[in-house]
C-alpha cells in the first residue's frame, strides 16, 4: 500500500513542471486578452484583482500602470482659474479639479490668476502645489483688475489646445461634467458651456435683451465654466485682442456653442456687473443704438408737434407777443438738434463696427463633400 502511494503521487519535479505549464497557459490567455481589449471589461480577466494586485511583481505592476496611462487623452489642456480671496475653497477646488483631469488626461496644466488676493488663498494654493506633479502657474496681477481682465491674462498665458475657464470655484455641478465638456468639444463644438437651469431675474432680463438684439443664433445664458478650443481663442483675438466680456465675444464669434445644462443655480459675487452689462450691450448688440435712435426720433416727433402747434397759433389764433416767435425758434432748434444727434449716433455705431468688429464675415465651419 505504501509502495502504491509512492508510485501514484506526483514527484516534486513533476509538480513543478505542472505549475510551470499552468503559468504559461495563464500568461498566454492574458496576452490574447490584451490583444483584444474590447473582449474584457476589467483587469480581473487576467487575474488582477484588488486582493491579488499586491502580489504582482514590480515589472508587471509597471506594465499595468503604463497601460492605464496610455488610455488617457493625449491632448494638452489648460485650466485657468480665477482667484480673489477664496481661502481654503481654492485648495478644495484644485484638489477636485486635479482628480478629474488626472483621471482622463495625460498632459495638462493649471493657471491660477491671483487678482490681488489679500488673504491666505495663494499661500494655501502653494502648499497644495508642492505635492502636485502637474505644473501650476500663478499670475499675480499688479492691482485689482476684475474678472474679465484677469481671466484674459490667464488665457493669454495658457498653451493648451483646449482651455477650461473657471470664473468661480463654486461647484453646484458634478465634476464629471468637466470631461463631458471635452467630449462635446471633440464633436465639433468650439465653445462648450456648463449652465445651470435656474437663473436670477436680473440675469434672465439681461440675457433676454442681449439675445434679442444680437445677430448670433446661440442663446447666451449663465454658466459656471466653459471649455474653448484654441481656434475659438484665435478667432476672437483676430477680431479684437481686447475682450471686455468673453462670453459675449464667444457668442458673437460665429463658432459652434454647445450648452450642457445641470440642475442647480449659482450666485454670482462679481462686482460692477451693471457696467459690464452696459458695455456688452454697446459692443456686441444693437440694443442701446436702437434705444437711442428711438428716443431721438420720439423727441423729434414731439418737437414737430410743438412746431405745428406754434404755427397754428401764429396763423389762426391770437399769438402772445414774443411767445410765438420764441417757441418757433426753440422748436426748430430742437428739431434740428435731434436730427443731428441721430446722424451722430449712426456715425458712432459705424465707427464702432469698423474699429471693434474688424471681421466682415464669420464662418462657422467648412464641409467638403
């Protein structure tokens, strides 16, 4: 019996050979699966599980890491973020932004625009940047410039093919929308805006006036961040290097715009919004031109009625001595003044078109069949 057991049990050398054959078969299966990655959805098909990953050799672990990196987007993107006394909120935002960008992109950079912060925002951000493997550039503005001018400086410093513009670090949206915006940009949209579905009444009124008096087919609305392509930035800068309101400049650039709505709202803390709104209506729409022309013609109509009344009193009634002549001169003078004002307004509008809007035509895209 003891002799039969010794004959049937595999010898030590045989067991090692069987183990070697098993490992060879497993390696062959893994090689085939890697040739056809669409046939498996996770690393467990090759025996790589959370529990077994610790037992991998350093060379195999490095190979898996390189494969994960190779699946990331190769496009270089830039993230421009506006800073003004945000404190610890800036570090939290950059941590979340780095996590989503590092998950999907192999090459990217951060550009933080320090618009004269007086608190510990920049110090906390520098402390976080010590452990960040990606480049972070901090633009220190010499004085307070405001959102638009400061962000223009950050955009000029960005070198990415795609540029994220974060005007605020409030995140009432899911961070996965950052990558969704990139996918929509790859689909042919040069400007992708992530917009809340709810807006304040003042914003709703401004955008209604802007959209009804602009020539763009895209509806301007509140957004929390946007992704613009290098072509969009070059198109806007070719029209005019000075962008007093980037959102309006993009909307009137003639390029495709894709909004991504999300459930939520955002409270803006920007200063001088009224001044910015008026400047935008003057530069990018004909709203104030139409308003000024309307007021001018209305005053001309009033002056004409007053002139007709004065002539009727002079010809048919009993005019008061001196009054009729005075009113006749005043009405003729105001009538001529408002007529000259209408000509001046039209001239200023044409001058603005020639100096600010340099491009005579805008092409959205060219399709060759």
